């Protein structure tokens, strides 16, 4: 069946990295990359930052330009959607009627922005950020004096808020939770980030939900649960993303908070793999607990790992999760996952703050940091300690006079 080749559905970061890795691993057969966007594969992190702030009209930061795909002899089918998988015939059917045969198939379908859903609400004109086209649409609205309402105080909402403020907009961030960054950062770190946003002039409405939305001419009028009505020229929604699973589900593949993959990133069909934002997988470092990760590093690493698995490698995917965000002059980085942490230790040095998360046995599960770019070195060492499942003295973790790197020898 080798003549059928490798097919990748999803031409984003994950899909492009997988295509490159298949060639690097020596695959000489056919590779087909199917993407619903007409742009060549590009990076998503710049969309909430550089693309909004650039003085001139921006262009995508490409992962692999069309010329590069040609060099790799990748058959790139742009602007097309896969609508069905015929697993028995090993073929992917596209919306234009074409059928693309595969030996192995990778689903890298990503995720779509979650939408606000309220009965009777008029949310027409609300913007989300996922694609380069979305970034251009938001950029047009970020003019000095424009009043911007942003729903959601996660990484995307806050990055867009920072960019909008730097463009001279009046910005209010709405969050139903009691604080910002509830899902990704501990309170100590989130407080530092919130203070920086407030110092820049961002207004927050925390701990109150939205109960209504209407259009008043060009204005968006948002009614909060406490009765207050906020009005803005622009409404941006950043309340997370839902994995794109429709194609996999219609094909009978197992779904569990995304397309369910095993430790090799194989789905319930051994000839179909899944990687990136669309899939969940068990992680050895966390007792085999299943996670779905929306992060640039994960998209890159899983694309590479999935390609190797498609070629027969059996190693499990067990990279330490890593997340990052830049907001104003602050660098935020998180290594690992803190879900099962029972205690924390906080280190402060040279303007950087790191919170270490440990389980009951003292094993390091995660490290969350904020500060200057120099923070990256300590987070990188933390990654290595997490990968080693190191059991550490919290007093040493908290002591800035103890070099983190020295703990690798303990």
C-alpha cells in the first residue's frame, strides 16, 4: 500500500512540521497536505502580537512557504476541506469531490474559537482570533480612541488587550471567573500580570457573567449579570477553543476531549494518527492522565512525533508541556502541568517570580514564571527537572541563592 502515500489533513504548524519530518526521516513516497486556508502554513503566536502592532500591513510568519513545500515534494491542496474518511478504502474525500488515498493519515485539524451563546443576544460583528484573516480584521479596529471590549482573560484575550492598548485603544476585559488566567497561572503570577495591565490603562470586570448583548447602531452593548451595561466600538471574544473533531467523529474514531490518541499519537484506527490542538493523549509524567494541549510547542513537537510514529516508531510522546506569552515588557512561561499539585514554593530574584508546583511526595510537576526574558533559563532547567520526575526540597526551590541547575545533580 506504499503507493498510497502519507496524507495530512490540516496545514497549520503541526501538519507542516509533520510533512518536513517525514522527509527528514527518509520517507520518499507521496505526501499530501490538505489545508482549508489558502495561505501556506504559518505561525499563530504572532497573530495576537506582531500582526496587530506592525506599522506596515503584516504578512504571515510562515512555517513552510509554498517554495519549501515544493522542495519537499509535498502535494499541497490549499483552500480545501476534508469531509469524509473512508477507512476501509483508505481514502480521504474532499469537498470538491476528490478522493485522496492514504497508507497512513494524520489529522492535524486544530481547534476553532468558542463562541458566546446567549438566547436573544445580538452578537453580530463580534470578532475572534484564530487565523491570519481574523488578525487583519481585528487590526483594522485597533485605532486610537476606539473602545474595545474583550471577553475572556486568558492568554489570547490579554495579548490582544495589550496590543489594543499599545495601539491607543480604550480597553475593558470581561471575565466571568474571579481573576485573570484562572486555567493557566497560579494567583501570585496572575496578580503580577493583572497589575501590569492595569498600569497600562486596561479596565477589568471580573467575576461577573454576560447576560445580554445588543447592537445600538455601531455600538456593542453588553449587559453584565450585576446589571451594568458596557458599550464599545469593537467586541472581541477570546474564551478558548474547541477541538475540530467532526471529521474524526463522523469516521467512527474515538473522541475524548478531542480526537483520542494513544501514547504514540495513534487513534483508535492504527493507520490514522492525530496531533496538535485537536487531540488528547495520555501523558506518562502525569500518571497516564489524558490531556489536550493548546500550545505552540506542543503543536511543533507532536507534529514531529506523529510523523515518526506514522513510519513505525513506537516511542511514547512525553515532552514536558510548555506555554509562553509576551505582554508589554513581561515574559510569561509555564513548564509542566500543575493539576495534581498539593503545594507550591515561590522564588523571587532579579525581577523574576517563579512558582514551583509539587505533589505530596515533593515531585516537581510544573513551574510558572513571569518577569524578564532571563526567566527562560530557569524555566528550561525546570523542564529538565520535571522530565526527570525530580523530588526536591521546597526550601531550595524557593532560595534564589541556590542555582536551579545545581538541583539537576541532586
